[in-house]
C-alpha cells in the first residue's frame, strides 16, 4: 500500500507540471555536460598529476561539490536516478539485467522534459541516458527533447581499433568489428574517428544555432571517455610519463570488511582481450590502465574546453547555467578492483561542478550532496517552480552562500547476487566524516522494502581516508551507527522512499 500511495502522489505532481508554457526570453540557458565514468580526479579537486585545464576553468567561475555522491555506481541506474531526481528504488532501474525507466514508471518526469514543458528548447546528443534504461541509444528518451536526439555515433566510436583503417575491418555475424579489443590504446587515427570529438563538433554547431534563435535552451552533451576502453589520441598519452604513476597502497579489501563488498573487475576482464579473465592483473598492465585513464580524462577535457570557448564566443556566458557531472566514481586498482560496482568511496564519490552566472559565490562545498539534487537545483537556478515529488534538494543556497550544509548524509546503493530472489542490497550513507554501509537481504525487485541486515561497514575518513579498516564492531562506533540510523528517521534506506536526511 505504501508504494501505491507514493506513486499516486508522484503521478499527481507530475500531472500538475505537464503543460508546456511560454518562457521569458531572458530566462537563463542551461548547458548540461555529462561525462562517462569520470571520478573527481581533476585539478580543481586537488589532483596534482591530472591535466584538466578546461574543467578547472569552469570550476574557477563556479562551485565544486567535493563530497558529492551518485545514487547507484553504474551508468544505467545512476543516470535514470539523476535525470528524474528520484532514487533507484523508485525508478526501479538497478543493475543487470536492467529495466527501462518508462516501462516501470510511464509518467516519470525528466529534467529536460520538464524544461521543455516550461518553454525551453531542449536538445540532446552523446550519452545522456544509458540507452538500455531509456528507449534505446538512437532516441534516448523521446519525451525529453524538442527535436529528435542527435546521433553522433557511427565510425567515430573509438571501440573500433584505431590502428585499423575502414577497408581493413572485418565484421562478425553480429555486425561488430572482429578485431582484438584492447582495454587501452594510444590511437593514431584522425580525431574525427572519436565519437567525443564528433559530439563536441555537433554541440558547437548546435550552440551557434541556438544562439541565433534567441530562445532559452537546454542543451545536453554527453561524452564517452574516460569509460573503457581507454582509447585517446596519442598526444594525450604523451602529456604523462608512465613513471609518474604508482599503484594504490591498499590493494585488498579493508580489514574486517564482508567479502560481499568486493567485485572482481568483471567489466574489465570480460570485455577486453588484453586482461586476464581470472587471477591478478599484472602490475605493468595496471599502470598502463591508470595512464590510459589519465589520457582519456585529458582528452575529454579538451572537448569540454571547446564547448566553453563556444559559449564565450557566442556571447552566452553571462546567461548560461553550466552543470558538469560524471555519472559515478571509479576504482583504479584500489582495494584490488577496477571499474565501479561497489559501495566504497572510489565508486560513489562523483564530480559535480555548477556555474550560475551572477549567483555563484561559494567556490567549494564540502558538505554531503547527491545527484538527485541536480534536478531541483537547475529549476531554482533558472527560477522555475520545483516539482514537489523530487527526492533531492536545491543546492542553490550553498552556491550563493546562504547555507553551509543542507543535509547530513548522502545515500548510495549497490547490490550483490541480483539474480537471486533474496538479493543483498547494500546501502551506503556518507556524512561529512564517515561512511556507514548496511547490507540488507530482501527481494527488492518484487518491491520488498525491508529485510534483515546481514553485514555492516563503517569507515572514518578523518583517520582512515583510504578505507583500510572496517570499524563497525568497535565499541566506540556504536554511537556513530546510531546517529546514522537517526538521520533516516528510524527507517532503513530499503524503504521505497528513504527518509530525507535531516537538515543540519
């Protein structure tokens, strides 16, 4: 009954906001930049090795959220949650096998869809939604866009081995290139073989068209890198020397952590031909992957810079809100893992940069924030009504300096054994200092909201920033665990609507 009532309330609030309106011509534009698998490894976030001058200059005129977290560390679910402002247990888009968000909730409301209803001209290209959780890669949620989604795919996908020329490619029966599939590569192909370059080219053209039209717009641009494979033009690899990189100091699970917290880097092992399927990944290969990730980040940073240059050249800088995010964090060998798929800091902590012309006063926010906050924040920044059914809170009071904190915890989640009827869903609660994780046994796909807690974790980032020891069983940790439970208003996060964290 609880779920039925909750959904009815959401449907009613969506219906109230479902009528298109005329928007004043001076309403701010929105440039919405999504970057796949980007962790907060940027100069603006304090990284001393990475070269990201363009994202750093956006951060210099905006606000970075240094303790920001995704709701689910995998592309499908994270993007479905972010784009709707709803937590995964309500979107019902989780991990594999995934589901389509409008099959689960036909009347669900997305950020660009809402802006379109409010009179904005909305355009999308690149990877904004994950096509497996929307209505496919070619359309990426038709209700969101004023014109058909712009497909920037084709030969520009760098998943086709760059060393091969079109006439050399052999195709298998499924229409995929029958070639070695390396996990990283310093390409020598022309830049326009890379979809991110094609996407940036098309985005600059669209910015020119939108500026000429003179109507408030919402332009969503999604970049593929640094998602695997770490394939980028050689000049970006040459920005770094392999000897600059070292392997993580902790390459195993934290002491006292439950084995279910571990993942075996299956995304890397199962999809690429130069990585062992089982056993240790050789140290030199790990260093190559770390190098390739850096090169890929710098490559996509250049594409972001081209968008920022276009905004400035077209005179849009003073009236365009810019938001940039990476859909989740990323393990680069820490805890013996690569990719995402965990409830640890490296997988859930995600970059979020927001520039609101004329309003940005605070350069860095250290209090907990979440991706469900993006929807209400953009509404507030554009002076639009905030739909009342959203799970997040507008971050604008933090941006303008009215508040130092809005919530006490950010909530993420990721399961284990998703094929079993009684799966384990892990819920991670991140405060300004600690991370508390509950592993709950329940059939969450059937709508079960509660179940027994079979394992717990607690990490203190003030004393143990690399998560080396699970301290949940220490007597001194009991008050901390009790505090976390209090923030959830006495409910587990396994409920369909987790209690909103209390305002500090």
